[in-house]
C-alpha cells in the first residue's frame, strides 16, 4: 500500500496514465493501418479490382476502431490529469504561499517609503 501512496505523491501514476494514453493511440493507429492493408490485399488476391466501393468498405472497416481508440485515450489522459491535479495541488499551494510571503517581505511598503 505504501508503494501506491508513494507513487501518487511522486506523480508517477499521472505521468504513466498520460503515456499509456499515447501508447494506446499509437497501437490502434498501427492496427487501423494493418487492417486496411490486409483488407486491400484480400481483395487484390481474390482478383477483385480496387474500385471506389471496395476502398470505401475497407476504409469503413479501418475507421470502426477509431471511436474506441479515442474513448480509451481520453479516459486514460483525463485520469492522468486528475491524478496530477489532486496530488500535485497540495504541494503547489504550499510553495505559492511561501513565494508570496517572500515577495511581500522583500518589497518595501509605500507607507514606509513615503516617511
């Protein structure tokens, strides 16, 4: 359990979710290309001429994968963003408050400067 908590604190989980989203897209695009190529090679080996209707059917077969690919991408990427936001939010708030205090201490106030 401590390993999971430490990974969340180190923001590794959010980064890996985002990377996994891009990996899913890459593999699915390769899959679409291979399906397109396989369908076209089946038509050409069967002696069917490559007409517009054959290309449209092949394209429809390849594009049928795209909605599930986009859904998987957005779910994984959103999970990574949410994890980064909720885990990283606490650390950034503390540093912002410290920086504001330092800036306020470093700049003299107008009341002191006008005296």
